[in-house]
C-alpha cells in the first residue's frame, strides 16, 4: 500500500507484511499520469516491475522473528534503491492467492471462480515498480530479494502510447 499526501508525495510504502517502510519517493502517481511525457522519461529512464514470487504457505507458517527478517530485507532493499538513485513509484504486498478470483470466458458470457489454484507452490506475493535509468544497477540491487533462494522477475513497463 502506498500513502499519498494531498501534494502527491508518498510518505509510506507498505511491503511484505503490514509493516510500513518509509521511502523517499516523490510525486506518486505522476509516473502513471505522465509516463508518455518526454520530460518524465528524461528524468526517470524507464519503469520496471519487480515481481516477488513466493511460497505463501511458508510465509503463513513463519514465526514473528522470521517475518521480521523478511521485513528487514525489504527495508534494506528500499534503502539501497534510494541510495543508488532508483525511485520506487509503486508496489504492494498481495493478499494470499486463496482469496483471488479468476474471470474466464464461458460460452457467450463469463464465469468467476475462486483461484487461481495453479499447479505450483509459488504465487506472486508482491511487487515493486521502480523508475531508473540504470537497469544493470537495478538488477544488482534486486539480488537482495533472492535471500530465500527464490527468483525475482524484472520487467520493463511499456511506455504509454502518444496521443
């Protein structure tokens, strides 16, 4: 969750659990409103989605002390991003996938089911959106988030089409 003030400045970013991680992030969600604007591109490079998959059942079984270590890693990740010139423009922890809904076409209509009930233990547990002009360094910082042996997926967001 991201708390945005009246002036558009972000004061807190919530990641992994319900802890608030203070970040130096400015003018969110300007990245969404102005991603097609050349001035935004000149100042920020590109935005990247950092997907954080994980085993949700392992998270639910962790002790408070084990969860605190994960929160510490997210704080370190956030601090390193800021210190190295990257800007967090969004992100959130996602609710357990057992609460997800899936919308599928069926016949001439659609059906909504519980799910996704994928044949995997890993589900998307959270994400960050980071603006940067240095992908190589961003990938280096992302190594902090592989502490439990899991992979982190980094994908560039496409620029908004010019109107």
